[in-house]
C-alpha cells in the first residue's frame, strides 16, 4: 500500500501537538453567554489583527458568509459576487433558503479577480427598484480562480465604487493570509478597505475547526444574534478556540512554504502534461490542472491518481490540488511520481 498523499483541500490537516496540548488545557466557559475566556481571547485577537471593532468566532466559513448575507441583504434583494465565488456558487442554496438572497454574478476577466469598473456597472440603480443590490462580496484569495491574489489597490478600487453607491463590501477571506503572504501586507490592510470580512482558521492556518467574522460593533452584535438563530451557539468552544489562537500566531508565517510547494508541483505537472497549467500563474497554495488536452477526462485522472495514492478533487474538466501544512517537499515529489505513474497507466 502506497503512502496516501491528500491534496483534496487545505482543510484535511491534522492539528499540531501544540494545538492538541492547548486544546486539552483550554480554559472554557459557555459561549452562548459570551463567557468562554478562550473564545473571547481569540475574538479580541482577530479584532486586533484586522483592526476591526469586534469579531465573532463561528464553526465554519459558510456560517460567517451566511450570517453576513443575512445581516446585510434584505430578503428578495441581491448580492453581487464573482461568477465562481464560493458564496454565490457552493453556498447559493444556503443563501436562498436561509435569507431569500439571490446573486448578480459578474465574470472577472482574470482568475476570478473582480474589477472596480465591473462592480460600478452592476451597482447602477434599477429604475423600477426591483433588482436592488444590498451587498458586494469579494473573495481573496479566489479559490476557483486558482488561489489568485487580489491586491490591496484592487480591493480599494472596488471599495471606492461600493462607497459611492452606498453599498457595503464584504470580504470572504477564507484564505486571506495566503493573499497577505504574497502581497506582503498585514491582514489589516485588506480589512481596512472592506465593511466586514471573515477568515478561516481551519484552512491554511491548520486549526481543526473554526472561522472568524470581523466588522464594526453593531454588525458583530447582529451577527451574535444570527449565530444563535442559525443554531451556531456552541458552548465550551474554547477547546477549539485554543487551537485557533495558535493558528493565527503560527499559521501565516509558514504559508510561503505551501506556495513554493504548489509552484514546484505545478512545474512538475507542466513538464509531464504541457499546457495543462501555467506554473507562473500559481501564486498561492491552489492549482488546477486542465486535462482537456489529454485522452482522459478529469474523473478518470482523479481515479487513476487515487489508485496511485494521490487524492485530488475536480471542478469541471480540471483537477484541483491544494498544498497545506501536512505536505512537505518529499510529498510533492511523491505526488509527482503518482502523476507520472497515472500518465503511464493504460
Ligand atoms: C473561498 C471559500 N469561502 C468559504 C468557504 C467555506 O468554509 P467552510 O468549509 O469552513 O464552511 C470555503 C471552503 O472551502 C472557501 O473555499
């Protein structure tokens, strides 16, 4: 049996020994009542890091996004997002079911990165006042865009457009620290440009559970109410928050390793399957291999690779791989060996 290399997502990680020790020793309270000291420390730390007035610790990134949509968008109104954004694609039914929210989709010219001018056109008032936009949402890094990084300047450009139209701007920052590592800026540089944002602790930062929503005090007070409404009022959540505190301190610094590993993987696959990926476009930890030019469909590649001990996912006819804290340079070499064996398989 070959060793299994799991590149399906950066969520498949194991908590570090330090996280497990901190979880075992965590001081806890009942978070419904707001008196879990470890949760409160994590929330304060994220508020400080983002420069926002307040933050709230939630079980998932999806819950952060859904609470934000519910808070900003009136039922029957619209949110603007990029065509392949997580919030408007993967979570489209959640937004419809929980909040009566529909989306106005904008297709970005390059790797999911929305432009201010596109957003401006989408915010033009509807003369009949039927299709009313209450929120613009951006995603950074952009997952389906291949982990692409939106610069602070580009975010400010969209923010200025939103401000001119009086529409709040929300940032799905599930992987914002990956963007920060590439842009060379603190998370506050992005947070300062938007009305509110979320970040995930359970992705590149390696925590087992949890995401944090940050914004002004009034928004977070409403988010606290919605957390209970949506059934997310967990109790001794400090056990998980203890790992989250370590994730925000230790996680960001090692992300460049994930990015270098992803680039090496992209270069190796590009040698094997020319034109399937441009390694120069791999900025962070996500890569897509377009297998349209090969004799096999993505689902066949996925199954062949699994037989060779490499787990991947697919979107359309593209294979998706993510590097993460559990993957070092040796695992990248082993993943490339699996690709080579799969390419030879009948
Ligand atoms: C960009 C983006 N936003 C939000 C989410 C949702 O996060 P969660 O899986 O914690 O609900 C994901 C999950 O992969 C994501 O990639």
